[in-house]
C-alpha cells in the first residue's frame, strides 16, 4: 500500500520562516536571503518525507503567507488597489496579506478568516467585476522543478476551483456563476502544464465539499470539474477532501473522471458508511486519510488496521494518507527537551507522523501484520495504563446532576436582585479585562520565570500596576473595574499552567496565520485545580476601591478549544473536568468578596461543527452545559459576565442566551450591527455590551463617533440591557492611547445617559 501526505508545515522546526519573513518586513533581510531560507525549508521537508518512504510527497504546500492567497494570486485575483501600488510581485502579494503603508500608498490587507474548523486563518480573495482570471503565476511549477532538481518527484498540491470560489468575496455584481468558465480554463492550463512537465499526480484540494452543500453548489462543483478534467489525459488527478465527510455529494463526486479521491476517515464520521453504502469505483484510487493531521497523539495501529480492513472491503486500490495537511501540528518532537520520554512516547508531531505512515505501510505489507514489531510496540503502548487518571475527578463528574447545570433563581429574578445590589448607573461602563502588556510588565514576568527575581518582588510589581490601573479606571469614570491581567500573557497558557493535567512544550509552534504561531498546551490527564489561581490579585484589586472589580477567568470551552485535546476521553468529559476546576475558582472568588465574575468564552464559536446538522449533538449540547456548570453555584446577587471575541454568532443566539450569564460583552465595532437585530428578534435576555470601538487598531476613536455608535445601539436595544465597553482586552495596545480611548468612551456614555434622561 502506498503512502501520501497532503501537506507539510512550512514554518520550520524553529520557526525559521517566521523570523526570516519578519526581518524581511522590517527591511533587515534582503530578498535573496528570504528566498534561500524558504528553499532550505522546502528541501528539508521533502528530504524528510523521502527518508520516510512517502510515495506521494507534496510540493507547492509551501507558502510565504497563505495557500489560498497563493492560489488567488497565481490566477490574477489581485484587486486594483494592490496592483496600483506598483510594487514588486512578491511585495504586491505581501500587500494583500498585510496591507501596505509607505511611499507607494496606503491600503488595508484583505480580510482574514478562520479556515474551516481549524485554528488556521486564510486571506479572503476578492473578485471584482474587472478581475480577469487566468493562470498568471509560476509558483507550483517552480517548486515542482525545484524538488525534481533535488531528485525528488513530487505531487503538486493546489486548492481547488470550487473551494476557491466558495471562499472568495465577490465585491462587484459578478458571482461564481459568471467567473466559473475562466476559472476552469485556468485550472485546465495548470493541468496541461504539469502534464508537459511529466508530473504523475496532481492534488486538487476541495475541503469545501465537507460543508453543507445545496443542489446549486453540487452543480457548480460538477460543472467546474467536467471542464477541468476534459483534457487531463495521462495526468492523474487526485480530488482531496478533508476536515469531514462528503455526505452531500459522494456519489456525484465518485462519478466524475478523477483518478483518485481522498477521504478523511478521522474527522469524516460518515466516510466509512458512505463507502459501505455506495461502494467505490474500481478504476479509481482511494486515498484514505487515517493518520490524524490535527492532533498530536500517536496513531493507534490496531484501530487503523481495523479501519483499513473495512475500507478494503469496499475499495480495491487504497493509498494510506494523512487525514489533512500536517500544517495543524507542530513540526517535530526532536526539539522538546523538557518533556520526558514517558510523555513523548505518546506523541507524534508532523515528522513523527511520517514515521507512522512508514510503519503502517510496512505493517500492512507484511505477511503477518499483527506480529510486526512496529505493530506490537504500538499496541503495547495503547494497552498500557496511562498515568494522569484521577479517581476523585472521575467520581465528581459521575455524581453531577441537572441541578449542577442550573443556576437559581431564574434570570429575570436575578436581574432585579442585582440591580438593587449594585446600583449601577444606566449604561454601565467597563472593559474586557486586560490592560496593556508593556515592556516592563513582560520584563517583570520573564525575570521571574527565569529566576532573576523572587516571587515577592514579582508580585510587588504587579500590585503596583494593579493599584495604578484601579486609580486610573476610577479617574476615567469606569463603573465596573478590572485588575488588568498583568500576570498573564496568553490566557489559556496561564490557566493551563495553574491547573493540573496539562503538558507544556518548548518549540511546538503551529501556524495560526502568516507569521503568527501559537503553542497550544496539551491536555494530558484528568484536569483538576489544586490551588486558587486568580483570587489573590482580584481580592487585592477589590480592596483598593468601592466600585465592583470583576474577577477574570477563562471558560472551559475556550481552554479546551485552544489546547490539543486528549483522545482517550470525550471532549465533553474533558470540558466538564475543566468546568469543575473553574467552578471551584468561581466559588472561591465569591467567598472572598468578589461580586462580579467574568468567565471568557472567547473561542466558543470556533469549534462549531462545519455541518449545521451536527451543531448541537456534537458540540453545543455539551459546550453550553460546560459553561453553566462553571457558574451555577453562585449566589443570586453575584453577577456573571462572559465575553466572546466574534460577533458572528447570529445562528446560535439562543444557545448563547442559554449560557445563562447575566452580562455578555462581544466584538461588534467591525461588523455591521445586524447582530443587534438578531438579538432583538429572538428576545435575547442577557444584558449586552457590544464593543463600541475596535481595539485591534491603534486608532483613537473620537467622542462623537462613540456617541453615534451608542445611539445606534440604543435604537436596537433597551437602555436597561446595554453596557458600554471596548471590543476586547487591551493587552496588545499602548497605555497612552488606551487611556485616551477609554476617556472618550466614558464621555460618550455620559452624553448618551444625559439624552436618555431628557
Ligand atoms: N479577558 C481577556 C482579555 O481582556 C479576554 C481576551 C479575549 O477575548 N481574547 O484579554
Ligand atoms: Zn475578545
């Protein structure tokens, strides 16, 4: 059985590409050196895959910023405003990715969005009416030839026409229908040129097929490919899907003249059923995605072999593949020096997944697979009792009943009690939690981490900052204060480090977008809390003022969504474990006199399944209860806040109301305010603080524009329900600009209050 890899991480084992790009952006690295770094990384990746005996090694999976942007750029989908800058080809590309501000002009970047159900973000291609789509770039061919020069024959990979059109934004009158002809022509040309170069396989990636498809969508897909495949001749075309199953179009897809079809058997819950129900065409190769491209755990060979058995009953010709690009996992375990072998033995990052494909190929090819060394070793690992199980956590979970998920009294009654308890003015003014992480704030934390200063000195500095922050918030006229989160850099990392059950890596970075990488903690064992995590600073902050100070926590769903989850227990169970730990913190904050507690669920929206049908059963049915579990134990007069980063939750408003928080703040300043109409339409009862200004930009909003924003909100929401706050935390901003912006915001709120009274 042959092996195939869909794509490999390009950022480099030590984030070499990130650093080279950033130096290039700062004009500290010449283009030649940037290109040399890129070339070295590509070579490293190809050679590694060759060593692992991978039969179908990808090329063109490399990108300086984003593969969808590469695809758009290659097809000439470059809006005028970028062309008009008159920059070099590569700098034009970067201007689309990052915006440009300089001698040649001033343009914003293209929009950026989450790539399907991953933490990776793509640049949104913009197609306007004047756009003339045709093959213009050479990148895939150049990289294919570059590999060939190294003696490695690769399978070029390109995002397919359907996914491109589904993700693009049409800014003029034209729609996908109107451009599909040129797009198909361009892809035909790509196929033709690869055929001339003597490529054997080409991989066209169509992850958009795993989303809900309408009949029109299927038509569009079919029409595109009938045309694209028309003259492919001897070139073999692999239609690669991932992140789910193709239940809406399986049979129609199978009927098209592809040479190979790649299905995901990890996330595609119905992939096997589809095969078994409808069979698989005998003249095609099935690329079976069985090595998880998203998680960092070793593959369970026993399970994989069982799946292969079933797959082979339906399909004759099978290639073993990763389930998606390995872009979503860190590069290699080799640089993890802190983790002991007892942990590393369970892990497989991108490089180790290559060895798994090699092992599985050997096992499957041997006469008695079950006796193969690699198989035996692997099954022994999975039979072994894994440390990290905590009886007390398990039994606590088992004894949960409905009562633990239900806060009493009901919302309306609490709202009354809290109005009396807090006596807040109309349109209460607050912030989301963090205040600027200045150089000194970071330096203090690093010095403590490195052992250069002692704990007392470290805390003393934080207390000084908290005191300053409280004073300034009072002077600025805020009603509900925060301590400022000076002790945290990344919130998930912070709570992960405070809780028991997480593992931390040194170099396990994953690309989030462009040059930005994240280092998610790993959920290793049962999660528990052995000590208070935030009580000390919150209590200190509250002792400095008569106004309420919000306790500041991160919710279980967000902690889980921004970590690598376990696979030996369900996500639900894991979320509930984290929920119980945070619940203990909530109750301890309350017991120590904290009367308002914010539990951020910044990432709640992120892991919503791709198919609407799965939203509740697979996700919301446990995610919302996990949040309720955290706060159901507080007294009626304790006010629970939550915060979400995306306002794109139109379709799940009811579920968000069901979180049963008392107040929710969310990002709204960059979106149109239709969300407020939605809130009104569904009778949203939670009090809301739609962000009145954008904290992602250093711009200081004027009092007038903030007042206008508030007035617009007041047209849609009753004044009794409305809070006034920025979009999100201020940690990435400068101190000076933040205080001026907040001052303006408070002034605008006072003006709005005055006109309400009149
Ligand atoms: N309380 C957090 C902060 O202010 C929330 C961060 C977030 O939403 N990403 O930084
Ligand atoms: Zn936020």
